[in-house]
C-alpha cells in the first residue's frame, strides 16, 4: 500500500469525537505546528534553532528535517518538553553533509545517547541521513549526503502527556527519560491528551567567521488538530497530512485575506489530500513582495528564501503512486496535483518547477522589469527554466552571477537568478507573482473544496536576507551587517465556477 493510501486510511481513524475549530496562522507566532523555512550548512554557515513550551503541560513533539530538493526525510525524532521548557540545537556541517548537535537535557526518542559519537566538548550529535532518497527510494534527484546540507524543517505537537507519563520529566533535572524512549503510544493509551498549542520557535543562520546572522521565527499554525496524532495501527505517520478532522469528516482552515479571514473546508473521507489542502490553503500566496539591494558602494547582496512545506504532497512521485524518473529522457504526461503542475523529476532534472513573473519599482516609483539571461543555441528541454521555483526550498538571488552554481550570499545550490533590471537600478521594491507565466493569464490555483473559494498562487513561506559590507570601518578591518525580514504575501480568492479573481467571502 503506498503512502498516499495509508495516510487516507489513517485520517479516517483519527477523526475527533467533537467538532474542532478551523486551523489558522497565529500572528503571535504560537501554535501546535511550527514551520521553519530554512536550514543551511553551506558556505561556512550553521543553523541555530530554539523551541519553547509556554504552557504548564508536558508536550510530545515530532521534529522533522527535510532536504531542500523534494522534502525527503533526512532526520526525525520525538522530543519531550516539560512545562515552560525550552530546547536548543545546532545544525552544522560534518564535512560531506549536515548533522544535528544538542547539549539540551530534554528527552528524545530514539534516545539521543544512542546517536553518533558524543560531540567534542559535550553534547550529542546525529548526522543527517540519505536513506529516503537512495536505492529503492531514489526519486531522480542527487543521491549523495551533500543533498542534506540545506532544507526545511517542522515541529508538530503530537499530544500532551499527563499522569505517570509526565511525572518523570516535570521538575526533574535531569529528567527520567527511560520510560519514554520505548513508549508505544496509541489512541487508547492512558494519560494521552490532544495537542494544546502554546509552542513557538526561532531560527538563525550564522557564519561565525564572516560575522553574519540571518534570524527569524517559525510560521505557527494553531488549532491544527484536536485529537492526539497517534494511531493504534503500525502506520508510517506523515504529520503534515493529519491536520483538521472533526465530526463532519472535514478539514477546515481560516485563511487570511487582507481584510479578515475566509473559511475553507476539504473532505477527509475519500480524499487523502483533505488535510494537506487545508494546510496548503493557509500558506497560499498570490504574490510576495520585498526589497532588493545590490549596491556596489555598500557591498550589498539580497536573497529571498521561498519554501513550500506542503509541496511534496502534490509532486513527489512516491506519494502520488508513480514510478520516479531515475534517468533523463522523455516527458511523461503524468501531472502533479494542483496547485502544482509538475511531478518531481519528470519534466526537469531533480526538480518540479513553477514559474513566477517578477516586476518592481525603484526608489522614485519607476517601473522595473527583470529579463532572463540569453538562452544557448541548443536548449536542453530538461534544464530548469529561469524565473521558476523548482524545489521545496528556493533561494532567489539578485545578482549578475551565473544562474547555475551557489548563490552569492547563502551559498545555496537551490537558487533562482533574478537580475538584468531594466532600467538599471541597484535597489527596488520587487513583487513575484507566483505560479504566473509571462504573456499568459494562466495561474496556478488550489481548487475549491466542499466550501469556500479556490485560492490563486502557490503555498509559500520565507524571508529576505540582506548583507552590507563595510571595508572602511578601520584599516584592515572588514565589517558585515545583516538583516532578515519576512516577505509580505497577498492572497487572492478565485470564483470556482468562473475561474476569475473574486472578493473573498
């Protein structure tokens, strides 16, 4: 049975006994599900992450790291947080790939003491692994450990624990982890309660040698589930496909529309994408806007990180029940599920591409366009197109460097070049229309469900990163100044019968 069918069956088994409010993005940054847009160990960087439990209840969490091409799993484990507890860790380069290190005493399952050799100076470390995209799990993308060096991650609250399950870690330093590491939780387990939220998380991408730091906070989804995300069957859980669920067998979401919220609902019975569609609806963006600075006088560089946490549910051949394209050749007719159009690796090597249209305005309000680089005489049809977002994690870089190769600021190999501004300018306010095609009115759209409108664009979260270099601070001294700010998204509803933009209900 493939993963798509297993998740559909599991969703039926996790329906709550009482009606649940719709999931929503919490503007305060607290929730049950935390979506982190990026980790990276490229270009001498490490990624610091922090989780916080703001409640007086014990939390059982799943920490899930995914590589940036196709969101394949590279590390996952359960984490137990005591009341008002925090957990910190670092993702660092171990040479070829990435690894996780923590000195935190919070309990994990599997036990962190059984991870790799202890970290020099104290702490525990676990290298990221390539098992989910190699051998029989190969998806046509890169197969080396270098694929683990950048990606995205999420933290999901599985349940709250009480009674004997909570006693060993509440107020004990160090906590008594042994009873939890072999714990086999099911829906009938005593002392297991539904998730209650109150989690928040921060991340920072740091280069100690360069003196740079790009920080931000996780996107928080609240009321993601009103039932414990455990099962009585030995089923592989995909937690990003288990949100929502109420007495009417629907997954609902409250989508911000600029002036309020629009309620959308998707079926759980007979549709394995019901929960994924609800979460995707929350993340849908018709466009994203932000600043661009590429000023020679101040040595500035700008890059945008745009990540699609739910994309794999619509484009991964394994989840879709398709055989992956391991070697180049041909253009299969199999399509991804909307709002995406390409199965990973089918039309473009190691990619699933969605176009965008870029435009901007300079400091004086003059319109700025961005042209693609000239194409070679012979165009490889499987080469990734320019001005496209082709991965689970995408790094749009504003520079005159070649489109292929590491981006100049974050060192990402998942880059999309956006340059050749006309008229020439060093700074601009830029807008990317997501899922748009130059010269066409066609747009990517998430279809309407049981209730509510269709939504235009693509599901994305992200931030803009800017670095300024000062070579004149003092003789022989070079200073870097960095800033990371969230990108600003717009939402557009679509009339499901006419297919045109409409006022959000």
